[in-house]
């Protein structure tokens, strides 16, 4: 089972190319601060604007830097089933622990189409598959009935739930197999989702505050909600700042301010506005990351 904090690692760039040195430094920062694993080429990793070659290269770097130390989940989804199958096969040339498979975007498939898409992908890879439900980005919601149907195939290990609906999460957890993991896809909902039976989070804010996110999640998983709440409330202003503009604009700006990466993001995403940069800096100072 996938349990705990998995950082949706950003993809740093320099001169328009992947900054391998910076990416390895970011991964080492995650390892040192106790996260359970990383997700390479997720939404936070700007997978939508990586070429196929870059996509596989980021997975290679992540595998080399992290495998055997923490878990490595490869973002290998696509809105083209054949392309997703190709991605999972290429990713499995490296050592990875799982695949993150986003719901096909733009196509707006039916629930039957979603079922057949994920089932086909899972049948063509060896590592476990984690579904990724984020309707705000994909324009389609993987309904609990479809998630449960997929969980029964034995090919799907869990889901990253970013629908924002605790009711939907509850419907999945109520009937899912015991070993099926439900991970929060929203940092702000990590504690509530764990409180109703979830297993952790695929996190954006842990790029910059991995230790506290890992400790908070660990407290929650152990049932110590008092301590978990303290850290959750401490993290909350930082979480809000990381979503003041479209992810990963704020978190990449924060990492740039912290000295981890160059100030580079790919179009059509653009640099954070001046007013929002001030808010990001303020949140980092309030948290104690900046002096």
C-alpha cells in the first residue's frame, strides 16, 4: 500500500532544458526530510509541457536519485490510451514503484470509457497503478462506482482524489478493498481525508515543507489528531499561498526564492504577478522558511 506523503516534485528548468542537477538536489531534500516518496511528471511537474523524451528523462533521473531510498511513482498518464501504454512501458525500463494515471483530459470519456482506459493501461504494466481524479483540470470526474469497479480488477492499487469532495472520498473508502489506498490530491484536505480513512497525500506544499507535512501526516495516520491539527493549522497559510495562482507557479517561485531552482516556468504558464510574489514571500517568512 502507498501510505504517507508523496511529493509531487516540480521539474526545474535552466535555459529551457531540464535542470538535472537541481532536480537531484530537490529529491535529496525530500529524502532527508522523511517523505515516503515522490511523484515525477505529475501536474506539479509540468508534465503537460514536457516532450516525450523529457518526460522519460525526468523519470530516469527520479529513479536514479530516489529508488531504494524512498518510493518513486511515475506520472505516465495521457488522454490517449495508446500513448499512456507506451509511457508506462518506457517508464518501466527504470526502477519505479508505481504509475500515476490521470483521467483522460479534453476527450471527456464516459464512465465506461474511463474504466476501459485504466483497465487497458494497468494490463500493460507491471508496477501498480494509482488513478488520478482531478475534475477541475480534466473536465471529467471518475465516479466512486467506477473507482470501485476498477479496484475489483486487482490491477489498480489506489487513487489520488482531488475532486474536493469528502462525500466522494467517503463513498470510495466505504466499499473499497482493504489494501486499496486513497491519497488526498489537495494539501488542505489531507487531514480530513485521513480522518475518514484515507492513507496520505500526493502533496505540492511538501516541495518546500516536507518535514512538517510528513510529521503531520504521520500523526494523523496514527490517530493523534490533536498533534496533527497543530501542524495542519501551521501549514495552512503556506498551503493557501501555494495555490494563489495555478499550480505549480507559486511553488516554483517559492523554490526559486529558497535558492533551489532557477526562475523558469514553461508557457502557457507565466511568472507569478508581483503582488502574488509578495504574498508568497510573506507566507515563507511567516512560516520561518525565510528570515
